[in-house]
């Protein structure tokens, strides 16, 4: 179901729109020193993305303060920290449901190394559950999310009209993790 989204241009357009929105809010809020924020986007070379959608993922929206030069990077539904893979790949490919029929072929086409997939699974099982985001939010899920089946067990808790709405809601939930934090510093 969700894997069809990997080929859906409307879904990528939606993610880009959400990120533009978040970037606009970040810029409007200004720097902590009250200086004005100027655009200073990071170029990205995304992996885990079909070539035709790459243009939606070539920039991470970020700003530089005109007064103190400090950087402020907007939260993102497209990128999970500094990982070179798209956030949605980190969610979809790490889920154990990923191994079925056409989706398996699609994921194979995107050539995510097994080692990377294993690292993501370890991250979900270990680092993710210790993040302030999850510690603060986990109590709100009733019945509790099955930690043995993250992230699939988390994804299935988001409701929406269709798969795009559910996955984008899940990615929105994860956006606090997309600002720079220690647990995400390790790339890929
Ligand atoms: Zn500043």
C-alpha cells in the first residue's frame, strides 16, 4: 500500500509543500538574536529516490542570520537529520512489511544496501525509543505501540484518507527529530 507512494509524483509534491511551509514559518520566526534570516539552503544528493523525483529533494531548507551568522535549519518531512536517504525510505524500508512482491522489487531497484537497512532497524529499536520525542509521545498511543515492530507499528497508528495522508502524518510526527540532534549525527 504505502510503497505505491514511491512512484507517486503528487506525494513528493505534497512533501515539498509541507517543507516549504515549515521553512516559511522558520524564516518568519527569525533568529534567536532577533536578526533576519536569509536563505542558505543545503544542497542534497538524495538516495532512495527514483530519478524523476530527485528535483524535489535537492535542497534542504536552511537559513543564515544576517546579524549573528548563526544557522537555523527548518524541520523537514523529506529529510531525517543528515541521512542521505529520504525520510520516507527510512520509514518504509525499515518496516518488516517491506519484503512483499512488487514493493520488494521497487526497493531493490533503489539499491539500499542491506547494512544500511540493518542500521536503520537498529536505530528504530534502540536510539529512536530513547529520543525526547518518543519519550514524550509514546504514552499518548493507546494501546501502546509495539516496539518490536517499529516503524511499521508506529506508521499504522496514523489515520488519514489514504496512504499519502497517513505517511505524511507520520513524517510530520517525526519532524522534531530532523533538527540536528546527537542521535542523528551518524549519517546514512
Ligand atoms: Zn542571529
